C-alpha cells in the first residue's frame, strides 16, 4: 500500500509541474453564504434552528473549497475542506470530502462507506480516492480505496463505483443513473451492494421544476421510505417544505426551511 501512496504522490508532483505556458490563476476567492431557519418535527413537537453556512471557493489552476457552518449560540466550525490542482484532464485534491460513491436524496437504504481525509486523483471520467486511517499520524496508512467511472449510455449519465476497505476487506459496489427525461419528470437514482452484508439497496428520484420526490428500499424490503421536497423562491429567499414517510414505522416526518443566500 505504501507503493500505491508513493505513486499517488508522484502523480501530484507531475500535475503540479505540468503547468502549460499561458495558464492564468484566479484573481481571488469567492465567498458565499446561506442563512437558514429550519423546522422539523420530533416527539410530536415542531422545533426550529437557525443555521449559518459559509463557503470559500477558488477555481482555476489551483482549487480550494472550504465549507463552514454555525448554529445559534455555537462557534463557526469547518465542516469540509478540499485543496488541489487541475491541469488539463488531470486533477489532484486532498481533503475530507472526496468520496466518490453515488448518492441520492433520502439515502436511508444506500450503503455509505466512510471516507474521512483522503487524496483524490481524477483523470478524465475516472476518479480514484485513497482514504487515510489517521492522516495526522501516518499518511501511508490507507483505510480504504474508492474508484468511480462516469460514462454516457443511451443518453443517460451512468456512474459505476466501488469501495474496498483495507481492514475488513469488504467491498461495496455502487451505481448512479441520471438524465432520463420522461417529459413530465426527470428520473434518476442510485444503488449499492454490500458484499459482506449481502444487501442490495436502491433509491429512485424524480424531479420536476422545484419538486423532488424519492422512494427507496432494499432486496429484503422493497419499499421503506417515500419522501419529497418542494422548493420555491419567495422575494429573494428560498422556501422549502418536505416530508419523509417511514413505511415500516408508519411515521411521517415533515420539514420546512426558509433560507437567504448571499
């Protein structure tokens, strides 16, 4: 595994040195934010929270993505970070938000292999990420490897992915599909298969305008959750209302939020 890491570092060095003549850098970072009021039902009561999200992004030859958040009465924290460089079709990034497994909307039944800090290498439509067990102690100790490849198939965007855990030796396979336009709505979704657990999970997502709806389950229980959210602009603010219905527990969980972007 140390050889794999050394190869990855070599790719980083090559990409850093391969600056084409005439390449320009971005003038400065772009700072964006969102102030949101979120309401959710719990224990037959409706509770609200105020949240602040801040983002710092730099794009171009060097890339930077910092995502920070705070709630009322708490300190500002750094949730996710990524730094890297892109030269042509080759990109290298280090951060804690580099997982490549496909996702969906509700994601209650999809396998989600953990990946914290990692190094990610992208070449065209292929991406490989190496997760660190504890990058502050030993950057050659790799916890898991993820890979993904995106292709166009019959007008659809199809992503095939896999995660291999170095400690448990378990493999999780994943696939994501998007771009199916039915006229009345666009369909997409994701599926995963956990080899050790022998569980196949799936989720189907439909979107039309500001409406997003989903349903999910697995091979032992085909319908477990049904949910959706409707989002609309109101005088410069964004209002969203939605709900998730747990079919087994017969539990409906509504949510609502009002957010202001700046």
